C-alpha cells in the first residue's frame, strides 16, 4: 500500500466519526433542494405540452361547432325536402 493510500485511510478513520453523523443530518436538506430542481425541470419539460393540449382542445371545440352547424343546416335542408315530397304525394293522392 502506498504512503498516500495510508494517509487517506488514516484521514477517513479520523474524520468519519465526525463527518458521518453530520452528513446524515445535512443530506436530507440537500436532497430537498435537488428534488425542487428536478420538479422545476419536469415542469419546464411538461409546460409546453400542456399549453399545446389546451390549444388543441380549443381548436377541436371550434371544429365540432362548425361541424354541428353544417349538420344542422343539412338536416334542415333534408327536412324541407321531405316536406316538399310529402306535399307532392298528398297532391297526387288527391287527384
């Protein structure tokens, strides 16, 4: 074993009894901050997709309104056509 390795091992043995209990107390606090950074990163990653989804909902809603309007117009036209055909049938039946 090299002299540097001996010094490193001796330093660990001296510092460990003080550093380990300190690290056990400090580590959860540090972890809270890193969790906040992860949350922030996740939010910045998800925010554009949420905004996109909200815009898509509005676009789909407008498209559904347009389609409903077109269908209602077509139904009204077909009902008028059916009424005309019924009148024509009624006139034929009277003759």
